[in-house]
C-alpha cells in the first residue's frame, strides 16, 4: 500500500509489556461478549471458523472467539505475554499459540476466515500488516480491529485518572490509540469498506485492582523509576477521594472496526 503511514512508536513495541504480564493477566479488562454474539447472530461468524488473533497477548480477545466455537491462532511476538496466554488457555483445545508478528504471522496463505486484533493495531506497521492480513485471509475474509476505549471525562475519578496518565505516562500522548483517525481506517480497509460498532463496558475495581490496572499499561514508569512511587501516591489519593463502597469504576466504549481488505 503505497502512501500508507508506516510509522510505529519508537522502540521495540513487542517488548513493552514484558515486565507487565502479571498485572495484565489479572487486571486488564476483557471485551464484551455481545460483540461475538452479534457476529454469530448476523451469520458473519460461525463455529468452526479459523481466526487469527494478532497481538493476542494473554488471550483476552481470543477467549471470546473460542467461546463461539472457533479455532483461534494466537499470534504474539512477546515471549512473556505468549507464555501467559498459553497458560491461561491451556484447557482450550481450539487454541494454537504462534510466535509471530502482525507483519509476519507465519500462517499459510488463505488459511483464516477472520483476522482480529484487540488493543494492538496501533503498534503495527500498518502497510506491512495489511499486506500480511490479505495474504492469510481467505477471499472475502474479514478483519476486525478492537479497542477498549476508556472514558476520561465522565466522572471525577476518570478525569483524575486521565490527568495522572498525562503527568506520569512516559510516552502516553504518543502511543495513545486515540491518535488513530478516520483516514487511517479509510486507507487500511478502503473508504466505505468497513463499519464501526461500539459497546458499553466497565470495570469495578478495589484499590489493588486499580493499581494493577494502571501498572499493566506500557507507558507507566517502570520499577525503579522514582516517578513510579509518586504516581502511586497520587493514585492512592485519587482512590480515597473518589471511591464509593471501596470501589471505583472505569467506563469504556469498546470500539470495533470491521471490514474486508478487497481493495
């Protein structure tokens, strides 16, 4: 795809979560089951479909497609995340773990009905990923890009949480997936060749859960960084000031872009 923005965040994106795996497994939100239920009801997804989950991580999106009776190839380049996903999904016979990337999945030509990516597309080289997705998808196969888009201005807690990330996030502004605008999806899928969906989603968290959710993010200061302690002190204060019944609530709009890559 000539002209497609090939830029990616600086550094090796695949290594960003290596020291966050435990928090990611325990405290990252899943995705709404309604997403897959709608696709099944519409006949776009069927039990037995072959699905490639690109950047599958610990298997949060993979689980939904496994629950629909699909066979899922979890393609994950980060060793620690991949091993965690294998452990989480060890009892799922429809799951196959793949050491690969969005740009080189190692899957055969025309081998999958769906390519999906949850909370991952903004890390990809979009031009190379599009070429690879087109290679592995069957003719008229479908791609779905999914994000849990956190609300940041609908409650005092959410406003404070966003302010905390803006202050302490090491490269939060740069890697935020909200930086992806309509022109990116027009070029990736082809203008008019995709649809957008949105599902409400939420997490209710006690303080340990909230801290784990924060520390699962790749842009928060790493262990040993003096800013990490200051950040956690601020988080504790925010929790004390805004929690109700010892819980805070993170609200999301789970946004989904679904289309084919035929252009």
